[in-house]
């Protein structure tokens, strides 16, 4: 028996033989123990090839000295649509020749189309992944633990709008161990095809063909009620404003988005942007926050369905720089009835006076008369008590550096 394991060790984890003999690095071995089986977290099961219980093992070595170790297995999407998505991926395996800490996990997961029974074009890819949870299964190989790796993608699912056959490719980029081994699984005859697993030489590119030792222990779970797939959310700051933009790939029952902002404390809603209801087309959204000063801001989106349910996006952070110069903006809206907003920027801390005059030069309102910090500011002007007509608003700012800024603009009140 010791001699058998010695020979098998060379078979499984030899780097040099692989280049000369194709798939001879791949083999099976007896292991002790039996893997625990993960329960689905979602109402859809796209693939359920749990460990086979026969102590089968599929192992690969670090292809010709490279760090990636990969496999790909097929699955079938029988029901699909704009709100269908993969929310969890589970697989079994471990590191050889030593156990390594969770912080060194570095997986890539790619979803491929099917190309005549082999992996085709890349559809989705997620990089530099650590498992949401990683627990030992009780299986031991050469004194090395097998783990159950669970990845929770419910916050950002792989959307599956179309039925058909797909492939999941998983590879491990960790350089902390010589090799990574994969547990074989019982075939899910509803979703899989027997012994249709591929080995991968160059991740996402070069396919070596079926390894011939059975299918991999992989579960793919999903959900059929994913309201919105948010593919990006970014913030860019310039003088006195923050530009937010986000993109959705699909939407279901989407009423819209609350734009929420935090300045080191609780988030507050500053705007609402209408959604597109239900659509499978890409949608692009933007919002400009003009009520910011110099400093750091955090933003998030609260996506709200028509039935009142909601989800939060990730948080994006941005630093707003000081304005390069003084400025007075045109009021908005203009013409207006009965109120409008007047924005201005201060390059340095200043004593500010902002007043409104009629066309005869008579003062009708004082909006600001105080010291203010550098940055962007805006004030509301309520003209409910005034008659329709043309009015002028004038700013005078005296900076602490001696700068004196004066500007006048025209606005129209229409009732």
C-alpha cells in the first residue's frame, strides 16, 4: 500500500510528465472519509453533482510550472429569463501538499457558452475570489484536508436570460501550494452530461479535452426572482459636484433608485431616479449631486420594486476637491415659479453677500450675508410674494486672502 501511494503521488502531482503525456497528470485515488453535502440556498438548482461517496478524486498539478489549476464542467439551464440568475456556487477540493489559510484563496470563475460539446465563448468572469465560507469535509488525502468552498453571489448574480447548455470553469491562482485537487461527483442526470468535464491548460482559452474520470463535485444554485442586475456604479468628483452613474443589464418590477449619501455618518436620501420597470435591455442612469463641499462623501443606491421590496448597492466613495476659482451659476430652474436654486463656488473661505434686485435696482431679498467656507454652496429663493418679471441676483465674496469677487446674473419669474 505505501508503494501504491508513492506511485500515485507521482502520477497526480508531477509537473514534467504533463507536458509530454497530455492528461497523464490526472488520476484517481482512495481517500478516507466522506464529504458533507451542501444544501441549496436558492429555489433553482442548475447543477447538483455532489461528492460521489466512492472516494474518487480528480487532481491536477500546476500545468508546466504555471500557478493555475483548472477544470470545467457543463450544466443545463432549463428555465431562464430576465430575472433568473446564479446566486451560489459550491465545489469540493483542497490544496496539496499542505493546508493553507483562507486568505490565500484566489479563484476565478468563468461561465462559458457551449460550443458543440465543449466550452465556448466567455459570458461572465469573476476574478480574485475568496470563498464566502470554506469548511473541512472530513475527507483526508495524504494527510491533507478536503474543503467545501461556497461562493455567495446573491448580491451580484450571474444572470441567465436564455435556456441551453453552459459550462462553468473554475481555476485557482494561489501560489502557496503545489497543486489543487478536485473531488468527483455523482452525475445530476437532469442537468449534466456524463463524464463531460474538461481540463484546462490556459484558463479561459486552451481546452485539453475530457479527462475521462467522471464529473466534478459542483453545485450551482440560483433564483428566479432577481429584480435588477446592477453591473456598475461609479462616482466622479470635480469642483463642487459629484457625478454618479450606474448601469443595469436587466430589470424586473423596478420602480427606481433612491440615491443616498453619507458624510461620515448615516445615509440620507437626496434624490429618486425612476427605473424602467421590466426590461432585458441595458439601461444607463446618471445623477449629479451639486450640494457638496470640499471633503469625502459616500454614496449608495437603494433599488426599490413596485411592491416595496428593496436592495442596496455597494457603497462608492469620492473626494470633492476645492474649487479652483470663484463662480456664480445660473439659477435653476429658469424661468421659475415660485422657487429656484442659486449655486455658487468659493475658492477660499469668504464673507458672502447674495441679494436679489428688481430691474429698477431695488433690493427685494437678501439670501446670504455671512461667513462661509470654501467649496460649493446653493440657496433656495422663494419668490411667492413677488410679481412676475425679470430679477437680478448679485454675489459679492471677500476671501480671507484678500480676493474680492462680484458677479450678477438675470432670472425670470413666471406666474
